């Protein structure tokens, strides 16, 4: 580990440092890494670059990128432009890391329009990254060029790039107090994007949405934070939220599509043999209908300090109280007496629920979906998975929307106090937990904290916005 100097050095001083270094052949690389880490002054880094150029006749690509990272971090716009000019001449095409740095550096400067030009250059050789687009979008937002920002946003969506919540929030932050029906519709469009993709904003994003609504000139929107009643009624505006139930027709459509596309189709997520799945179908058809289908292996890992079979036993006991018919999807290894799977506990569980034991490599999701959907609209399921993979196999957005809606209304979730002695389940919601609007009201479910991963846990907190 070598400390970068505090001030620029002469050639002989750099040589002396290099000779004293354990592995002189990587001296420059290590030194630049440390300069980036310590955020060294630009003139110090520049003096090393000049030394390398004089000694070797040129500068390696990797060193230029590291120098670039330092310039971007410090907002040294003219240096960023100079390095880009050098790189453009020496290397006809750069890799995406360098483009990300240059576009980010220029976006944050008064030369932000150059970033847009560079984005056009990148488009000729590759699909720009999400970061490229978001740097340019934020720059356009900061300069109140909302039409341009939205143009880039739609272009990004068309390329299947998933925007971060950060950039979506920027649209609301920078549109505050601005007039215009077109702008309003674009922002409503972002809220509908959240709905479509079952995305829950975190608290700071939710506040930006609330402040934007309240700032629209002459519209008198007012936002209130609330908890929706179990009946689905909003205590603030008394509006009844959308029902989480599918109609008979929607349910039958969804069931047919899932059974056709996900279960019998070429679903790459299935790790089971056709014979095993046939055996499972026969097993299910002979015992229909079930009330709750449980992903046994998944549930057995709820509490890490407990034996796996005890976790599953607790869950079954909790669910069996209401005289419901349970199906547990297990694995064959659960039948072998072991420290995690005690034979006598397994026997006792099998008196309370039907068990199907699959091969040890099988993927449960297809089994879980099949048994739940074949049992009828009333049947719920228990897993801590998000069943994200299967959404990808449903080709059209309407079916995906129905699948998510069905999932929100049928997936039972462990209550937060799982750390306690007993396992409890929160009932599936009767109302649908997604962004929704009636025109003069908006209801937006939000989470307290930011979650990068999609979660099967739906929020309990809501923002109600209505026009006075």
C-alpha cells in the first residue's frame, strides 16, 4: 500500500518511488488506485500521467480511465473534455465504463449538453447503459428541460432499461410548481408505471410525489399519510380501494395461461422431469381442492435458530387451526431422519396436511402454482419467494398484470413478529395493494425504507391524495 504524494513530483522523484516499490511493473496502477481512493489533487495525478507519457511514449487505457474517474469525482470539466479528446484519437471506441464516467462528469457540469451528444455517439455502437440515460435525464431535469428529460425516459423504457427510483423521483422534484397539462400527464404516467410494475416508492420518493401534487398551480391537491382499513376503505377520503379479487373470467384466463405457458411450456425455471410433474398432477387431481398450498422447504428456513422441521410444524399448526385443507410441497430428503428432519415430527405433520415429496433438485414454483390455481379462487399459498421468474414467461402485459394481482391477493405472508415464539400469518389483502386513481384521488402504497429487490411483502402504509 503506497501513499500518494501531496504535491506534484518531478520525473526523478517518481522514478525513485517506483524503484522503491515492491512490484515496480504495477506501480502506476496501484498509485492511481490509491489516488482515486484518497481523492488526491488533480495536479498530483497529472504529474504522474505526464511522467508516464514521457517515459513510455503513451499512456495505457486503464490509467486514463482511472485519471478520468478522479476528474469526474472532483467535477473537473475541462480535464474530462481533454481526456475524452485524447481517448477518442487513441482508441476509436471506448468501453462502457469510460462512457459512463464521461457522460456522468459532463452531465453534472455546465457542459451538460455535450453529454447528450456523447449519448448519441454511444447509441451508434451499443445500447447505452441505464446510467448513461439517467445522467442525461437528471441533467435535463436540473435545467428544467422536462420535455427532453421525458423523451430520454421513454427512449430508455423502449430499450427495456429499468429506471431507478432515484431518477423517477428527480422528475417529481424538478417539476414542482410547474404548469402544463402535458407535464402533469407525463408524471401521472410515471405513477402508472409504478402501478404496472408493482413498485412501491420509499418514504423520500413518496414525499416528493406529495409535494409535487400540492405544488401544481390552481389544482388544490392535498396529500395525507394513512393506513387503509381491512375493508379496503381509505379513512381520509372514504374511498373504497380496488378489490384484489379477479373476476371468474380473469381467473380462468390466468389459470389457463399459467398452466399452458409456465407449467407445460418451455419454462426455463423448471428443474423437474415430465414424469415427476405428471405424478404430481395425478396426486393433486385426486385430492382437490386445497385451501392453502405451502412451499415446505422455503417455510422451514424462517427462523435460523430452530430446527427446519419445527419451523414447518409451527406453520402447519398455525394454518391448520381453521380446519383448512393443507398441501405441503416437500423434498424427498425430508423423509430421511436427520438433525433437521425428525421422523416423529414429520409423521405428526403428515396427520395434519397432505404432503407431496419431490426429487431433491425440483423447482417448487411450478408445483406451487399448479396446485393453488387448480384448487380454485379461494386457495391461498405460502412462500417467501416473489415468484419473479414466472412473470417473465407470461408474454403479454395483461396476463402479467393479472398474475401480480392474483399473487397480491393470494400470497400469505408471515407477520413481522416471526422472531417471537410462534409463527403467525397476515391474511392476504381484500383490496389491491398498488398505485391507483379515480381521477380526483390517488392512493399510493409506500415503504419506509428503500428496497432494491422486489419484495413479496406489500406495504401497510399509504399516501392518499385528493383534490379539495
